[in-house]
C-alpha cells in the first residue's frame, strides 16, 4: 500500500508516500523498511528500496536519499550526482528527468513538492528543528532557482506523528513562540501537568500556505498510532524496542 496526493497527480512525475506494507524486512523492521541507517539486514533494505524505485519508474541507482541531520539545508540533485554518497542535508530539489528524491521518516514530516509546468521537484524531511527554521521556504527558494515559479508549485504533507500522539515538555514551545506568538495555536494542554500536545503537521501546513504556492495538501495519518501501516520512533521508545524502521516518501520526474 502507498498513499498519494491529489495535488501531485500529474503525468510529469510519479510520487508515493510508502507505508510499511509490501516489504521483505522482518522483526521490528517488518515490511518496507528503507532506512539504511537502521540495523536491519542491508540486503532487505536494498530489496525494499528496489521495490519502491520500481513503483516510481526509476532504477534503484536513481533513487536519491540523504544523511538526514535535522537541518534546514537543501541540496540540488542533477545527472552528475553520485547516488552512493548521501549528503548531510534534509531536503533536495531537481530538474533532472529520471531522478527520484526520497525522504525517510519515522514520525517527522515528509513533504513532496512539484512544479509540473516547469518540471522541477523537491522533497523535504521536516522534523521540529527543520520546521522551526522553515525548511519548506528553503525548498521553494531552491526550486525557483532551478526555474520553478512560485505560483506553479504544489506541496503534499505526508503521514507523520499527529497531535494526539505528540506530547512535549514545558520548554519545547519556546522556539516556535519566538518565531511567532500565534504559533501557540498548535499547542494544547496534555493530561500531564506542564506538558503539551503539539500539532507538527498543522504547523508545517501553515508555513507552506504562508509561502503563497498553488496548493497544499495534508494527508492525515498518524505514524505513531497506526502501527500496521507505519514505523515510529516514538512508539519504539514507548515500547522499549531496540530499533525502528523508516518509511520512504519520494517523487520522481519522468523522463
């Protein structure tokens, strides 16, 4: 099973927010674990990535992923980029046909971007640190530098941890409120004293809408509570499991 967004339905590209279904990994990684940074069997991860790449219509060698570091940094992928060298960054853009941009998550927010008119794509891993720094704005800027037009860009926010599952401590909201006091709307009291429940996907959606792009879609699935469909770092922590898988979200520009 994979999820798609109606705002990205266009013959110029293929995209997918993959779930953990239809993979070969076992144990805590059961399913389509595409996280090379996990302790899963590398051969299983390779096969999972091959299956995902096939859905996107590209060879595995053209499915690019990153060494994600919770930054707001964006890199450009072109025909000369070495797929075996994962750059330290959290977003990518490209205008090269036959290239797929892949983001790995296990509660953080995956965002896929596309400008069909000008044939430019982007993908971002927006954790809370990258979100505070507005990684989405950086992706849009990088896409425009490649020839995209702001009014033609569409974005889809994929499955991530939802507010009912995302309890944070008393100091967590401070950087968000320093950016804008109105961001208090994304926090509500938790059952635990001094703690709050944070709406990360709602915050990211507001940021994207503030960029005046053509359309923004939010796919409402909770990676933490929907165990059969998604991997989750927070669920792993609560269950005291040894490790966790990562699901892939990707977009490919057609040749």
